[in-house]
C-alpha cells in the first residue's frame, strides 16, 4: 500500500490508537485455553503445600503433633511456627505497619487461621497429611463485633501488643485499638452543626465482603540452592512490591529474587497483599530444595486471604432549610480483623476515606476513624476501588438521600443543587483534596434526561398511591447516585508503600523495523493492558498498536512499578508510557530533521510521521526514523530508539459519574427486580471504548452482588458462615441486570493524555445506587435506613417491620 | 494408592492412562494430560470454570472422578477449534463481542456454549442466560458473553453477523 494515497483519517485508523475499539490482543490465547495461569506452572520435582487450619476463632494452641503426618509416604516436610522461627519468619511485617503470624504461634486469632504447612509430592497426599496433624486447642472467648471491641468485656485479641500504647499510626486507647485517624476541620464542622437549620445522623454499616476473583491466590516457589536464587510465580497484582517485601523479610538479596506474575484470573484487590501461603511455599522450597506449589481452595480464599469494607459509619449532614449543605461529620469504626494487614498506602490507615464529601460543595467537614482488632480474618483490601473510597461514596450517597427525604426534596434535585459547579474546578474540598476536573451538572442532567427521570417519579407516585389503596403489592424504587472517585495513587509526597514512593514506570524500545516492546511494573488481571498501553504508544509515536508488545509481570525485565490496584494503571503507568513515548519522539524529531536536512524546529509531528513545516510532501515516517535510529543517526547522537520514564503524578485523578436505577420490590417475598440500570461515567480521555464498557459492565455486576447479597458473615462463636459459593452470593447470568452505559468526557488537566482511570468507578457508584433504590422504595412509608445486603430476606424483613404484612 | 487403568477419547484422541480411583477428572485433564485450558475455581460444582463436554453433556470436571470417565468421549476447550487451527464461531464471537476479560472462566464458558448451541441452535437471550447460569464470570457482567453466543449462533446458522461490541 502506498502511504501517500491514504487520507489522514485512514492513517490514524490503521494505528488503532487512543479512542479505537481495538479487539483485545490477550483474547487470542484465552479463547483457546492457552492462557498461562499460576496453577498451570509445572516444574520437575514440584511439591504441593497445604494448610492445617484452625477450627476455632480464638484459642490457645496447646500442642501440635506432626509425627503421623510426617510418617505418611509422600510427605516431605511439615512446617509449624517453631520451624519458621529458625528462619525468623513465624511472624511477618504487614503493609499497614503491624505484624502478622505466618503460622499460629501460641494461639489462633480467627477461624481457618494457618496452623501448619504440609508439603508432599502430590496434592492429594498433602490433603491426607493435613488430616493427620494433631492440634490441641484451648478455646478462648471470641469477639467478632467491632462495636464491642473497645469495651472492658472484650477479650484481648493481640496479647503480643496488649501493653503497647503507641501503634504504627499513633496512640492506642485500648488493647484492641489499632489506630485513630482523622481529617478535616473539627471545629469548623462542629460550628456548622451548631448553627444548622436541618441535620441528619444515620448509622450506616457497610458489611464485610470479599473480592472473590474466580482464580484463587496461589504461587510456585522455586529456590536454586547453587545460585542462591528464588523464582516465585504468583497471583500478584504488584510483583515488584512482593519482591521487595520478600527481600526485606529474608536473607535473600533483592537481585536474587525473580518474581513472575503470569496471567491472572481476576484480582479486584484480593491479590495485592502478601499472604502466609507465599511465605510458607518459599520457606518450604528453601528447606526441601525443590519447587513448591501452593493453591488456595475457595473456602480458604473467602475466609483467609483478604476481605473488604467492614466499615461502620455514623454519618451526619447539616443543611439550610432550602437544601444547601453546610457541614458533614462522620465517625467510623473499622474492623481490621486479627492483624492489621490492610493493603494500602502506608501513611493512610483509613485509605482515601476523606473523599467522603463526595461530589458536593460542603464548606465544613470532619471525619474520624477508629480501627479495631476482632477475631476475624486479616488483610483488608479495596475490592475494586481505591482504598476506602467505596465506603466513603456509600456513606455520603446514602446520607444525601436521607437528607433529601427530610427536606422534602427530590434526591436528584437536592444533589443538583449541591454539586460542585464546573467553574469551581480545580476544586479544593474541605478535606484538602484538589479535584482536577469535572462537569457534574451536565452529567447528572444527561442521566436524568436519558432515563426520563421526571416520568419515573410520576410513575412511582402513582404506584405508591395504588399500593396505599391495596391495588398492588409491589413497590417501585428509584436509585440516584452521583460519585467522585479518587484514584491513581499517587503523588509520592502523599503516598508510599513501606517507604517506596508510589510512582510508576514504563520502558519502551522501538526496534529497527518500527515495531517495539513496552515493559511495565503494573499487572493486568483482565483489564486488557496488552491492548490499551499499545494504543497509547500508537497515538503518541505513530506506530501501529499491532506492532507493540506489552509485557508485564516480570520483575527482572520491567522497570520498578507499584502494581495494579486503585485504578492506578492508566493514571500513573499510562502517563509514564506517554512520557516515555515523548522522549522517544523528541529524539525521532532530531533524526527526522537530520534526514530531511532541515533544522529540528522546522519539522512537525503528523499522525505517523515528521514532516517539514509548510511542506507536507517532505516527510519521514516513524518507521523510516526507527530504521535510521539504528543506521544513520546525526553525528554525536547515541544510536537506538528507546526510553524509560518514572512518572510521579502531580495529583490524583477524579473520575466521576451519575447512575440511576429502578427496582420493583414484591413486599410479600422481598424479591427485588432490577428493571433498569443506567450508568454515565466520565473517566476523562477514553482509550478503548469497548474495554471501558466491559469494565463498567463488570464493575456494576460486582456492585449488584455487594448491594444485593454479598456478606462474609460470622456467627457469635467466630465461625465464618459464608465461605463457599453455596453461601456467598455471586450472581449468575440470570440474576444479573442488563446495563445501559453512557459517558461524558472531561479530560484530566494534569495527565499527559487526559485519562483518569475507570475500572473501579462502577463499583463505587453502583453500590449506593442499588441501595438507594431499595431504600427509596420504602422511604414514603417512613422507613429508616435499611442496611445492605438487600437480599430477599432482609427486604422482606424491612417490609415486615413497617407492618406491610399485617 | 493402587491405580486403575482407564481408556477414553479426549479431543478426538484415544487415551489410556493409570489413575488413582480418587483422582478428579479436572486434575486428570490438567496434570496428567497437560490440558490446562479448563480451570479450577471452586471445587464444589458452582463456578463452572472446569466445564468440559462429556458424552454430549456439559459436566463440571471438578466433581467427576477420572474413573467415571472411562470409555467416555470428552471435549475440552483445546478441542473446540478446527483441526487446522481455525477458531470456532464461539471463540471468534467471544473476541469480537468482548465476552471475556481475565480469561479464567472463558474455557468453561465457551465449552458450555458449545453444548448449548447444539441443544438449542437458535436460543433467545433468556435461554442463553439460563443456559450459562452454571458458569460464573466475575469480570464481564455476562452482557457481552450473551452477545458472543448470539454472534456464534448467527454465524453457525450462516447469517450475517450483527454489529460488533460497543
């Protein structure tokens, strides 16, 4: 094909760059069953590890007898805390500044806690041996209620630190207290409430849930005794962080640890943390000299590695009689389980919770969070959100509805009145966050018009009248949510993990023939990074996306990165990719000018080439320039065409959206049908609209699951009663609603390509939208706040409490 | 543990192997035959990541013993494409309609769709949703999986395929 006959649009299209609905590169292997996930890794002589776990939520471990297990043919080793003490690994440091038992040391603190690690030559034999390990427990009193954790009667969970008055985040006021964290201006907020015309105060719990990717956590550790090197394959959302942590807690120097994250079967936060299984597999490989595989089963996954939420938020709003917000206060008890192993930026024990003022112009605000220990699993993660952002969005969006109801205003109208206005951006919130860009009113207006909001309210009104007359047993609820996220951690001045600044990076090499490779420290778990990073490069460099290999998940080849979570891949690594491209482009410009025998300033970039200004017939394509970079660079210039960029973002990004849902509730069965769900998202520049829509669908489905059914539930004895798919709600295609998606585009002014991140928005906005819809259905009957999950039972119970079954 | 000899057909190939009577079919396929396409997501028959086609039925291979498959004819995701490597309409449809993200449920989902379209070559959207309700997906929200199966149904029926995914 002769390039000169192509139109500019055709030249743009063939790059498949930013804005293209490019089909995914990764799918070719996945649809043929040729993905390479951790459990597919098979090494010669590989052993299998399996855990002995505690049936008790709180007990002393009086005796562990491993002799019968060790005598079983095929068993190679049984590790206990005593074994791990010989290598100083019975406990490990957590990302949150606490320590955590790897294997039970003296007592167990939650059900299914790891007690011993059996290693055998076959996974069936390992499971047999688990049954042969004898453990004697002496049961202790249990507390799984965070609201009782700081009472005198509460059992002390962490005897190892019971006398410590100072924790990783300041003073501790009770043996079960972890930290107090506050933000905002208490005096100003108190004054706003003292002078308020109207106030609301509501206890808004967000139950414990679990991210539950379809692939559980797993790893293969292979220690080479001769080289003294460890290779670790694992389900890691942040491979470099795992390498650094492994080096910090072991005698292995970091350059002798090779971490590989192959294809990952979903993460949603579950695969950010470092878990006892990884440590035990590593130690077992060092002890045995053979590779050791550890694969969680589903019960282990739901009950031990990670959890999310468990936030109990007493939320208050103050407003004028005509509906202008004047203040916000929130006091939260956060249940962190038995160890504070939350995977979040080290300085932020409550994550980014102070985004709780949401999308509204609230002049005075204050929040306080107390973290506590209970007899529940540790390892709090952000289930498809920036840490604690979905909790914040849920609290403010529920509170907005409650206030609107008290004021007698429509929830959408009340929001519209208080949304930050387009001309106020960049906007500094009462908590000090600098929102980068937004046009909230336009988004909400578009959402309301598209769904026919006024008509829906009229229909609801008619149905309410019919219900009161006894003509129907169905209630209609309309859910409105307007959310603002805070993602893309982060500026290194604000965010670090164990002291490592939260920048991210990209390394790009353009080959002589004009194809190339980009390596990054992020790690896709389904987001399609191999497809979308290449699109950024295609637009930035004018080289076809098809010619760019994107490689992640190898700590030896990728520049250091902090990983993929908190929607940070596009805001941070996407920016690094663009900036690395711009370094390459600057060099390409000099080469082009040299080839065209003009001054550097006399050429300009045009889609896929540099052309002489004012003379577009004279140009060099990027392909020609790539060849020249290895063939005839200007005198004094280094050959080659590659660059690396470490990008420290100047600010977070603030994606936002307006969601509206409609539900129909049968008051006699509690059955709730989602009639309609409309999601308008603004994620700034849209790299691949097809992938964005897919992310929204998936996030909304997770939001649906959380709002309508998910809960990791414990009984009073600390038994986890929802740790299998029989009890933990994952919607099938039958229950899952149909999604309507839409968008506006407000680019981020500080991001090189204006992108903000999108994958987590639907979870953040979706949960309050569903919950508001259910609550809205009952509000006209005088119902107080109905808590999630809104399963049929609880919804029926809400109707029962209102006397609707009489 | 004593082993039992089984012989069966897997993806058109005759296979004869020794297995422990307690070995699950999914482990036999993945570890003994190196067919790592089917995945393990729950081990309790709920998620369907391990779905394979056994004697013309979709089964969850995590709750079938390998010895129960003695004499059976099994198709896994590795056996769905044509012998010359041409992708099956379902495999093409999943890519065209963005019916997958992390890819972990995909082999089971496509293998289920393969049987569904033989049971019902022209399913309605509701029939597809019910037909795949034994297979969980955590990434896509199913909407594009439904479109992918519709795409394949249309293509297999020789119809012109509708517009691509958003």
